[in-house]
C-alpha cells in the first residue's frame, strides 16, 4: 500500500518547528543532565540524528528534494532554538561567540540534507548496499564524534557512549544486512572524521 504523501510546505513547517523546540530542549538539557552526560545535549551527532529521524519519518511521503530541505530545516531550527534561548532566556552574550552559531549553521547546511536523504536510503533503498550506506551514515557520525572525543578532547565517557551508539546502529538493519551495515559504519566513521571532526579539532 502506498504511503500517504505529505505536502512540502507542511513537511518543512513541521521540521522547522520541531527543530526549534528541540534546540531549546538541548540548551535546557545541558543544565539538567549530570556530569559527562550533559555532552549529549552538546553533540553534533545527536543533532544530526534528528535530521535522520525526520528523513526516516518522511521517507516515501515526500520527494528527495523535500526530504533534504526538511533535514536542513530541522538543523537550522536546532541552531536557532539553541542560541535563541541562550540569548533571550539565559541572556548569554552570543554575539561575542558568534563563530559558534555560524559554525553550527554551516554544519547544519551540510549534515541536515545528507542525513535526511541517508534515512530515506535506509528506509527505501533499492539495494542492500543503499540501505547499509544510509544507516551507516548515522552510525559513522557517532563513530567519528567518538574519535574526536578520544583524540582531541580526551573525554573517555563520551568515547564509550559514542562507540556504543555506533555499534548499536546496525541492529536497526534487517538481519541479513547487519554485517554490511557494520562495515559501512566503519568506513563512514573514517570519512566523517576526516571531513568534519579533523578540521574541527584544528580550530
């Protein structure tokens, strides 16, 4: 049975609103979560996972360009919600740290569309390798962030948390595709680290 379609304006509006709400929530969560756990609310991989979730929810209901735009809207909403709340409610001087909102917005423009489309590949891919690559993109991002915690920041608790998520992601694949998904996670961990986290560590 065909999936019910979602109009592009509705998909984008819901994605942006959801991103804004979750951006505020992640700002609040940094004060709520104890110790090393507060890094979960300050994680690029966690934010990108929201775009993946949006893409998975909309797969089969929207065309790929709309999916990519929805992923972008979610990520831009996260950045705007997080820093908007920091400015308006916490009265943080975000202007003095303008480089970080700009950096996260740039990350959003790349990660949002890519992760949303990757989710569609996982849900609707025509071949096993399409599906493995789509799901592997999510696991690879957590793996790359774990490497960043290990090599640059030296946060062992976060290293183990990211590694656990990266290794658990292939369990979302159907049984016959878990090995190739794990291989995709390993390969895309290195790609994401080289493309995103290695330059970030040099800032």
